[in-house]
């Protein structure tokens, strides 16, 4: 390893990363970066096992937020079928199918800015029902109050997803209807309630490498590293402000995953949205960089995802087993 990097490749968990240190990781020769990320990955995980989760949109569309990437925003002209909150039996049927196909965690997303207390009642029944199937549960519902997170903890919720999306500096270019601090506050409530945090971001939205550095700095310098860190590649959707955004270089995406693995060595780093546009070779590099979780199933909320059969074929080629 380059001597000037010896003091920043961590032996223990760190929560004090500087932007300069992270930039130096990004600047490493690609092969050296991959070696360091894979070495750290092997210290904490089986390198040939990947956790799979399924994601279901339980309430779709009419979100009042203006997130520039999201077709569910009422402010955009994306062609989207709006659906109210799904009935409990349909959600549990989808969870059962996901479990039969190998998913160990079932994630449910609702297009709310912040759910009302009455909105939580049917969602809590969903959490309890999915738990009864023997699966881990995850929700993404928008901003939560301290009281709401306590209710979800009591219901048995395992994970709550609330992404930071990008760096504080670039955030205002993507979202204006809630602040960065709003997101950090919700994460604090989730962490304080004892619910596992699922928190990552989206790359390829027109941000610079400096912004990718800033995102990872925010994630790794939280009081606890998120237990799950989804790294999403922008899915460009017609009718959203980012529909014509230039595609991010895929090796830069792999670099981002590798740096995340080095900085958050105990976290599950999830290769998330955008896999539909990635070659098998790019995905293989992502697993080599330390990604050890994916979303499984043909749709992620409203955008396409590789088929389950394709994922299993790729796993077979790579000798990857599904983590139980």
C-alpha cells in the first residue's frame, strides 16, 4: 500500500473522516483500491455470500416532495399509475413470494413526505405480518417523529431506510421540499429507537466526485455507521428533471462502492437501483469492491430491476451464495 495512505485505511471503525482523506481513497489506482476494499471486506464478511432483499411499493405516487430523480413526485410529469395503500393480504402475499424466492428481508415503501399517525396503523399490521413469516422487515415512509419511531420499534421493525441522497452542498440542486437536517433528524430518531439504519445515496445525478466524497463523509461520520448502505445509480425516468442527465462512468460507480466498503467495513453495502443498465461484468466488479447486498425482484418501487432468474444465473457464474 502507498505509504501516504497507511494512516487512513482503517484498522478500526472511524467516525472522523476528512474530505481530503476520502478524496485520496478515490484517487488511488483502481487495482489498489479494489485490493484494499476486498481485503477489508474479507475481514468482516464471507466474500462469496450476498444478502438479498425485496422491495415493494405499498403506496405509489402523489408525493408532495420535489426530488428531481423521483417519478412519484406530484410535481413531475412522469407516467405513473397512482395506487393507494395496499391491502394487508396483498402485501403479505408478496412477502411470502419474496421469501420463497430467497429474500431474507422485505422492504416496504410508501410515497409520503411524512406519514400521519393514523397512517402508521395499517403499516404496523404489515410489519407484524411480515415478521410472522420469519423475514426481516424494513420500511421507508419519509420523515418520522420520535414518537413514530418508537411505535415502529414496538411493532418489531428491524430496519428503516432514509437516504441522504447526496452531499450537503449538492442537495439543494436535487430537493427543496425538505432540508438535509430534516433527514439527519429522522436518522437520529431511528437510531435512538434502536432500529437498524438503512441509509445511502444516489450517484449519477450530475454531482461531482467532491459531492460523492461529501455523501460518504456524512454516512461514515454518523454516530454509528448505517447497518445497511444502499448505493444507487440514477435511473433516468422520462418526465423527471434528471431524465436527460448524462450517465455516470461505471468504473466511477465501482470506485464509490469500494470507498464505501473501506470507510464502513462492518456495514452491508447494497448494490441498489440502476443494476438494470449494468453489465454482468460491472456488477461482478461491484461485488469485488465489497458490495454484499442487492435488491431482488423485477421492480424497485416504480423502476425496473434485473429478473430473479438473471440474478441467480449471475450468482452461479460468480460462485456467489445467497446469505441466509
